[in-house]
C-alpha cells in the first residue's frame, strides 16, 4: 500500500454509497408517485403550479453535494499530482513488452521494482515505443507512459510487502504479459538490496542453487520480458503460433547460419547474440521485420549472462 491508497478508497466508497442511497431514494419516490398519481376514471389531471421553495431546495442541495464531491476528488488528485520535496526519482521505461526501472545510481532493473518503506518516490515514466500504462493496483496508481514525453506518479510506500505492476493500455501481442513485481522493503533490508543492485546474486533458479552465468541469464531473460517476444525459454512460439521474435533454441552456431531479411546468412556466434541484445535492429532475422525489438542497456556481466543463457538453449 502507498499513502494515496486509503484516501482514494475512502473517496471511492463515499461516492459509491452516496450514489446507492440516492438511487434507492429517488427510485422509491418515483415508483410511489407513479402509483399514487396513476390515471383513474373520473379524476381529471390538473396542471401543478409553481412552487418556488421546492425548486430552490432541489437546486441548492444537489449543488452543495456536487461541490463537496468535487472537492474530495480534486484535492486528492492535486495531492497525487505533486511529488514530495526530496523524493527519490526512479525512471520507468515501458517497452514492448517489459518494464525497466532505473535507480538513482544508474543501475537498471528489469521487471522488478524494489522500494524502501516510508521513502517518498517520484516515478518518471516514458515509453520507448508505443503508449503503455503503468499501473500498480495496490497503490491505486495508474498513469500512461507515452513515447517522446515524460509523465510521473508520486507516492510513499506505507506497508512492506509485495505489489504488482500491470500495463493498462493495449500495446500489441504480448500486452497482457507486460508485468513486473514491486517489493517494499523496510530500511535495513533495502540497504542490503542496494548493495546487490545489478550484480549477480549468490543463488538463483528454482530450486535455488549457486548462480552460474547461465542460470543468471535465464533469470534476466524472464525479467527483461524476453519470453513475451521469443516465447518461454526462447522456443519461438507463444500459444501454438509463431512468436513476434525469432526462435532462440538451437540458435547458437546453427548449421547454415541464421538467415537475415537481407537474404544473407550470418553466423550466430557470441558476437551476433551480443549485438542482437544491445543493437537489436542492426540485423533483422528473415520474416521478423514487423515487430521492432527495443534496445536494452545492460552491464557487461549481464550481457555475458544472457549470451551464456542463449548459448545453452538447445
Ligand atoms: Cu504495454 Cu500494454
């Protein structure tokens, strides 16, 4: 949970019950009057006169309600649209189809947002390609990430624990797979986390074992959202049909090479894999020119791990 969640829930509940009460009251009155003044033989309908007091009453009272509702909603909106002074800024980049978080230290973490409990944050959003929408339901926070423009959301996590990021704007084939996790840590644990930022963990995989480059690469593959384009484990298929990105299984040093859209084959060695991660549009595999892979910025160790992983896919 974050600081804005409780007031937003309160405002929502207030408006909800306010609407329920008035819907019931108005409907009951309506039905009653329909019945009371129904057409009956021998009773002639008389036009009613002008009743000023009643008209003033039903104009003024709802106006007061509407102003109160506006005040509640707008006050919270302004609060959410302003970042606290000294907020920690985190860059959030949406790309087809993953989320990447850049910490003040410059370290980039894909698919995993780790925050410190009680620290005010400003998430600066942008998109590398199309419009995405950064949505953390637990925090009651949502804002579009638009290419060529920055937007932001601001909040302070108020409860330790997990939360989730969704993309709430349809952005193509794997929109529904554009997920990330949020973890809010107490101060001490957060300090420990910062030390590990961008570094190879001691343990990884399931069940956790000593983290080899290959196993770490497998984790980075998932966190960077690679399966949303290349299929789980790089099989080149999603749900039985061809995935937007080429198959990676059996790619490394494939006999005959990998055919490019230019009509010539390249040797899929370490250099080719590395280039395809860092400059994905340098060489396009034949039949895969409809979706542009976003560019990834990574540390050398991370690239090494991913290359090791792709090499291991057989
Ligand atoms: Cu990104 Cu939907």
